[in-house]
């Protein structure tokens, strides 16, 4: 097999190990070169590497430095020939500079929040005071009850009135069988001029408010028990600003008011002991217009709050502690509504107006 070309010769020289003293160079015969060109269909035409007048390295031996020098010359000739025909040697593309990657901070993670129900402080909605749906007529010697089983009802307001006749009734708070933590006896000379209103605490459930008309059949009354619109009591800063007095067991305190005071608020409580008291509205010497006899088994959990109407002049509120000396109570008594347009001078008209 006839092989010509410097590349094959160089590879063979490197394979078998060329020496510096045994290199031989031969010139391929013209016939051989003609045969190579003819067999390759002139593929090497114009290739300086296969020129006819160039020597070829032998397969065995030769100077290594001379061999590589010859190869470098051939490579330079190939590069020059490629540049002449408009082609370039393969060069790796230059590295493309990528823009710097700016790392954005991750968005802040939202902490999961649990749905917190709003605090329930008062009972909203429902029928208000003296609503026909919760107002009942209590005939003489008759009992009516209002029951509450909800835990959200912590206090109720009780209202009593008549069409101008006297009012005599018993009010009780029932909690469970044979348990009456609050009871009171109420007497009013005129239930239309001085209607009754008080607030009863119901810290536990179920609770039932019972109203019994102990008057005669000819003296009916209208009663209402409401849990939606309860009058605020003098607690916190309001109670601290009022004139508070400690009433020992068996003692009494009196509070006179001017004629421009239309109503008075009374608030009684203890330090956790039972509360026994008698509240009187006096107008004139020994003339009781309203009397409340009160009992509460715990004056801290179930304090007593009422608003007493005081029309006219010469009104005095008297608070009596009917318990023994070991059971003192604290009393707040202050004006509730004051007529600012009324005169503070007490005027008593009598006799002939033309005089």
C-alpha cells in the first residue's frame, strides 16, 4: 500500500521514535505522486503540503527538531492558503460577558395570624327597655318570671311602674333550685311619678328574675326586665369621684338634695360579705315616698345599683345598714339628672296667689 503525505510520515516517526542520526529523506517518484493525485481526484491540488518538489520524512529515524520544524512550516503554509481563499482557521468564540446577577432579597413571609374573636363587653341588640315584647302586666297577687340561660348576660335592668297607683312588690333572683342570691321589697307611693329602676348582676347562668305583685287586685303594675340596654353603673373613675361613705352595721347616712336634682343614683357594695340595707326617699318629716329593703348574699359579685326619681323639693335619701356591726357596706349617692334651667331656691307656694 502506497502512502504519501507528511502527516502520516510524522505520525509514524513519532510512533516508532525518531533519532537524530538515522533520519532519512526520500523524494517520492514522480509516478507515485501522479498515482496519488490521480487516485484522490486532485483533492490535494494546490496544497503546498503535497508539492512534488518537497521531501518527505521517513518512517524510521530522523532529527526530531527538524521534523517538527518541517511540520510548523507546513502548518504556516496551510494557514496562508486558507486566508487567501477567504477562510479562517477555527478559533474558539470569545467568552461572552454575562451581566452580573443581582440577587433580590426574598419577600418577607407573612406570619400566620389566628382569627381572634372580638371581646364581648355588653349585650347588643334585642328589645330595649319598656319594649312591648318584654313588658308584662302583673296583676295583684300575681307572679311573673324572666329567664336567661346565656353566659353573655352578666346583668339585667328591672323596671316597674304603675298608672299612678301605689306599687308594692317583691323582686327575686333565682339561680338553681332553692337558691335566691338577691331579693328585695319595693314600695312606691306613686308608681307613675316615681317609677322604679335598678340593675341586678347575674354573673352565673342560668338566672331567673321573678317579680311578684303583693298588692291587692286593684293595684296592677307594668314590669320589664331588659338585658340589651343596661344603665351604666358608677364604676372605676366615676365611682372614685363620687362621695363614698362606709356605713357600719346598724348605722345610717342621709343625703339631702336640691330641688333642681331630678333623679339620684345609689350604689351599694361590700368587700364580699352579705349586703343588707334599707334605702328610703323622704320628702318632709317622716314621709316616705319610696322604700327599698335589700338583701344580697355577696356584695362584691352582686352589688346593687338603682336610680331614684326625686321630683319636687326637700328630697332626702337615707341609707340604713340593717346588718350586724360585723358587716359594713360602702355607699355612693350622687345626683343623676340635674335640671340646669331650674332655680336652686326652694319656693313653697301657699294661700292666695294674688296676695
